[in-house]
């Protein structure tokens, strides 16, 4: 079982030829609403990759919240730890340019009301083999959850996004840290992603730094292993990182060897960037299997 304590947002996505500069207005091409949030995204990615998943968080009692809840339950995700807040469901306002790059503004809404572990959260963590965390919920809660999971023998995987300086008590409770290159640089205080990864790995635990089209780098017990990317034409990179982490978590929960778990995560991310949207872009297990079989042929 994978427990995921995190955010649930409705993504409001506009596509443009190029993102506007400061004080500039540009004409958009399309607009869609897609359920998202890093927590819900990772939950969906893991569930579609075959994982048994419980999602812990909050939505509003509005149309966006009902839509997100329906999507999660439709994917077979346990939502007994998902509460309905009197605040509106969180939103993410996303601009995607013609090259597939994106910029995002998040309004937390109901996510900001999840400030302390509840009995439902603890029950979800107790039943899990692995806990996925991100930083779109209040930092104090993330620290509390990581420390609780560690005390219960549950493996903790953290995506440090959006990037902020992390307290030592959080890092000490994390087994697997999965930043992208920008987050790694901020956390380590160095610009080079490899040097940043080495710095972060020095604290102990596993570190996987995702490098976009360059793949990823896994650091474990003093060793370094590159994770090659699959060459594809990117349409929208919005959910690539969450897809990678969700699928990696499934591999780790199933006891798959690290190299294979990382290869499957990279394949899933490659599939996701070829499709628009966040949750709508995440592949199912059969698609990942077929993609890898084709790549090996």
C-alpha cells in the first residue's frame, strides 16, 4: 500500500504560443480544467501504474472538489482520508507554451486547512508500506507526517516542491528524496545539479534528481547511476515529475530492483509529456509495459 498525503487542486490550464512577459497580455490558444495538485497527481500516477493507493488530504465542497473525488475513486484510490473543507478547492493556474514548458501559480484553498495529522491520516500511514509527501501542504504537517511514518517503520519519499529550505528534522525522516534539478540546487546551495545531488546524498538516504529531457541521476550509498531519458517530443511537461515519482513509488512498494523501478518511472514520464494536462496525461501500467517493450525491440 502507498499512502499519499498531499494537495488536490483543479488545474486551470491555458496554452499559448509564448508566455507573457511582465505587464504583457498575450492571446491564449485553448483553456481546459484538469484535476491536479502534486499529491493527487502522484496518487493517480501510482494507481494507474498498478499500485494500491490511499490519498490523504482535503478538497472543498464545490464542483471542483466533487470532480477530483470522483476521479480518485474512479481510479480505485481509497479516499477515506480525504476531508471536505469549508474552504474552496485549491486551484493551480498553468500557462503552457508552444515548446511544452510551463509556469504555475497555486492557490492552496482547502489544502491550507490540512495543518495536523488526523486519526484518518495516521490510519492511512499505518496501513502503508510507503508514504509519499510533497510541499504543497503546510510544512509543519509534512514534518509531522514524515516523523510519524518513520516511527511506524513506513518508508518516506519526499518531492521537495515547491522548493523551500527544509528543516533537519524533515530530512532526517526521509528515506528517498526526489527533487528536480532546480529544487536540488536550492536545497544544496549550488547551481550544478550533479554537485547538488552529491551534497544532498551526503546526508544519507537515497537521492534521485530528475533532469528533464536528460533523464535522472540516482545516488545511493556513495555511488551514482544515471537514468537515461527516453527521447520523445514533449507537448506538455506539467505532470512529468509527479508521474515519475508515482511510478517509482509503485516499483519500490512492489520490491522491484531500483534500476528497473527507475526505468519504469522514466518511461512513464516520457509517455506523460507527449499528452496535454496533468492527471489526463498519466499512463496506465499496460501502456508503460508496451512502451518499454517497444523501446527494447
